[in-house]
C-alpha cells in the first residue's frame, strides 16, 4: 500500500465564518489553527498547506479565563537598546482586539514559511461585518468539524479540444554536410563555395585548348622529321646544289689486328 501525498489538484480552499463573541481566547485559537492547517481533512499532511480560509468576527467579545486579563503581559521590542515595551491584555483588548486573536492563532502554527503562509488565510474583524460576502463563507461553531465533501472532480476536456485533430508531425529536413573542396581537371582544388557549373565550364575550355595546341615532339623525332623532309625535296637526277658543300662524313678507323710474332 502506497502512502498518499496530497497534490495541488486535490486541495480545494473553502471559507468558514466563526463568531468569537463570548469565546475563550485559547479555545478559539486552537479551533482556528486546526482549520488553517487542514487537520479536519483526511488528506492532511504536515508538510503541505491543505487548510481553508477562516473569518473571525466580533473579536472584541473574546474573553480570557482566570486572572489573565490583568496578569498576562504582551511584550514587544523596537530593536534598539531600551526599546522593550510591555502592555497587559486588558488594555490591549480594548485598543487592538484583532491583534489579540491573531497573536494567539500564530503561536499555534508552525514556526516556518509554511506557518507564515497559513496565517495569511486568516481574517479577523472587531465587529460583525466583513467584506467577504462574495466568497460565501459557511458559518461554523466552536468545536464543530467541517463536513468533508471529497476530492474535487478532475476537469473534463472540452468538446472543442477533442474535435481538433492533432497535427501530424512534420518531417525534419535532413541537413547536408558542407561540400568539401574538389579537385578540378587543372589539378587545382576548387573552394567549396564556388559554383560547380562555372568550374565545369572553365575545365572544359582548358581541355579544348589543350587539344587544339600541337604536341611537342622530342629532339630525336624532330631531327628525323627534318632529315626526311630534306631527302624528299631533293631530286635524284640532280646532284647537290652548286656551292653546297658536301657534308663531312665521319670516318671510322678500323681496329688494328694483333700481329702474331712469327
């Protein structure tokens, strides 16, 4: 079995009206503190604020038992040396009756931020009139436990939201990697931002120019072509041209044979 923990959707704030005329201060404060903390609800948790709002009217009619009216002293300090001020409850009740009830209830709440939040739901008035008629508070007597009405119903989805079809998920466009530098026909690397069509045109023009240009032959092939052209132009019936010198021929010396001694 899992332990129940109250959630924000399970907490419903209600308003209660308590008449303090003729009530004992301590009894009144304990009943108000229980409602502020939410101890009258089955979903109570000490770490959460599950309580309701409380309106206390006729605070001037509250009474103290025994000799507390004259013997109970209310102290306050200004924060400066010698700033202690003391006043008995008989005078305090005649001058500020709302402070008497608020101080008694505050002393019965947790002494932390949770208690400071709970005391904010308390409203105390001297007379019988209050400005909270719009909240429609329910009158509650001392010692009476508020009726439990159960958890609030979860909000139902509206018809407009149901009629609207859920949009289809859009396909995310695939990101293409940045094109790396490509090697052109000229052997140089084209930067990635350059247009491919302009690079192709320039490469095609360089290829055509290379085809139109004559090929360079080697030195041996050039000499052979020059000798062949000179032989074809010279007629066989005619001798060498007048004044033309006969090309000197290179005579090769015969190797001497070794003479045998007789």
